[in-house]
């Protein structure tokens, strides 16, 4: 076999090698060798099983030992799982080398090109996640910056053509107007200049949801969709009507005998009613619906403190442990997971029992959690798509099976984590960092949030090697968002949280 496998270091790599070896070892005709090749390429198990006997018999007649022939055939069966001919393998390897080089040395340019040819929003989402993994910043869509496709200028700018609900004609119309008469100054300048027959209400809604108008900072996204009490018109509909009136007026003036005279009557733009900006989670959900991913943040951004201080296992580490647990069982280890439910499926087994599987995602990756019978009945109300949840559990061996499964012991909403699990907050600092503002904030916060957790301060003066600790004894407190935000804005404090 060395003569045929020498170039590939003794490993069967190409279909042609199998053809030549079957002829040399077992005396196959060229026709039989080609049948074997086709069967491998199509993973035709029945034909392969039939040809095995012919191969073993023919090679045994040529005085080759049967046990070695069995080994060769077993290797070929494994090879058949992904068998290529030499010309395909060479072309694939050549293209793979080129793309790997581009991805390694020109990552932003390469990923921008890939995104432009992704096609569906599902594929765009997949490649956007890859950009995130590679540390490439992807900027959201911008009415004055975005092109039709994804553009790279050090950072990738989301293309207007990648937005759900924004058609090709609308994109081309916007870009053409921008090139011809310059950037849009505000939302009213935009609506006056674009062609509303191609840029319709659906297009405008998609642009607003995705943040395409965010550069016009005088309005927040919620104002475009807000309907004041006792009214029926949204802010976006007011804008559209304004644009229609202006364009109708211009068209009328153009068609008169005095069309070349300037119009003296100026119509003022409407005032959009004030309203509070959307909560982050609402804004992000709209972004994901239109772009396929979260652009301006992540639903877990509010829970970075918990992920850092409450012994939370990242999804990436959890998945890594799941891969090796069959080889290194450690069923007693407890896991704490915090993530966003991105997918939820509620099912019924053949026996009529309800169960479900749920995809949980954090910054590092995603994993699938399966709940059966009683666990499903107990925890499924928490596992709704879009919910941010806190899970605890451990791996156990499945009944009468060698594999392990994750057993959930508790599921709760992520916002209750700090309140329920905090036993003590220990803050270590230098004495110079104790200011009147710090004292006043802590005093007020503890009084306003009574609870069972304790608060401990340790002042550390390294020059004199002096340490003093202060501990609340009589009045406990409840961990809260205000204190979390305060501590996150004090990098000079060393914070440690003890949990129950």
C-alpha cells in the first residue's frame, strides 16, 4: 500500500486511492473499483456491505491476512463518511487556505465580504455572531453612513440591505438621494427628500426599530411609535404626513405657470410628543427582530455584576464540561448559569408526557437545557423566550444509560438573584477613598433597603500595614440595583460577595 499512500503519509485521503488499492489488493476491475467509489461518495451502506465480501475474498486469494484486510476495510468505512476525489479535495484545500489567510490577516474586510453574500437574515445573524467572537465591532445601521451592503472602514457598518422589511428599491432610492444632495440633516429633511412610493411606512418602521435614525438625537426611538392619550396617530405617521404635504406642495408649484417662482409659505414640521425612551430590553428585542441580533447592547448588560460576583459559570465553560463529563465524571459539581432564553420548545412525548428544551445564551455562547416531567411542570413558566433566567443544577447519569444529563434544581428570574442569594458584601478600600458622598450613599441605601444580608468594610493602609474592618450586626440590608451601580462605578473598591 505504500506506493499509493506514500504522498498522504499512509492515510487514505482520496477516492482514487481506494480505487487503486482495491484493484491492487483484491483484483477489482476498474468497473468494480468505480462502483466502490460511488458507494463511498453516496454513503450507500448496502452496496458497501456487499462489496466487502468481494474485497475480503479477492485479497485473501492474493495471500493477504484476513485480520489486516478487516482493519483496512474498517478504515475505508470511516473514510467514506466524508470521501472526496482528488480534484475536489485540492480545490477545497486551496480555497480554504486563501480564506483562512484573509480571515487571519484582514478579519474586518473578510467578514464584511462574507456578510454581503450571506443572503438570509439567519445567515447574517450567524456571521454577526462570528464577528462578535473575533472581537470585530459591528456598528448599527445609520441613515447617513450605511451603504446597501456591509461596509468596512476599520469597523463593520451594518448595511441597509440587511434589514428585514427594507426592500432593495428603498435602499437604492435612499443612497441615490444622499449622494445627489448630501447627508440628511434630520428626520424631517429625510422625509421631505425621499420618494415615499419606494420608501414606505414599513421601511421607515424597520429603520427606526433598528436604530437607523439614532443620529437624529432630538428624537428617541420610542417617539416614532408613541401614541399620546386620546390620539390615534404615531410619531412616524405624523412625519409621513408632513413629507406627503411638502412633496404635494412642491409638485403643485412645479406644474403652474409660475413654477419657477419660490414658494413663500413654509410649512413647519410637526412636534413629536415627548415620551420616555424604551427600556433596553424592548429596544434590543426590536433590533433583533429587524437585524437578527442585538446591536446596541445585550439583555445581560444589566447583570454583569452578578456574573462577576455570584460564582456564575459561563455557557462556554459549561459546554466544555459537558463535552468531557463522560470521560471524567463529576456528578456532584453544582453549576450556576445566568442567560437569556433565546428559544423555547414545548413538546409531548409518545407516552403523553410533557417536556421541553430551551436554548440559554450568554456573552460566551449558548447551550440547550432539557426539562422532563415534574421539572418541566415546575420550571417551564420561567423559561419563556426573551426571559433572562438564573439556573442551578448538576450532571447525573441517565437511567440505564452511560451518558450524563443536566438536572435543573432551581430556575428563577435573573433580577431576583441578588436579593435572594446575597449573604454578605465585603468592600475593601484605601482610607482616602472614604468620602462624605460614599458615607451618605451607603447610609441612605442600607436604610432604604432593609434585609438579612450583612455589609462589611475593610480599610487597608499598606504603608503602615494597618487593616480595620467594620461589620453591620444589628441592621441588615437587601442587595439592590442602586448599590450595584454604585459599586460598578467605583473601580478603586475591591468587592467580594458571599452567597447563601
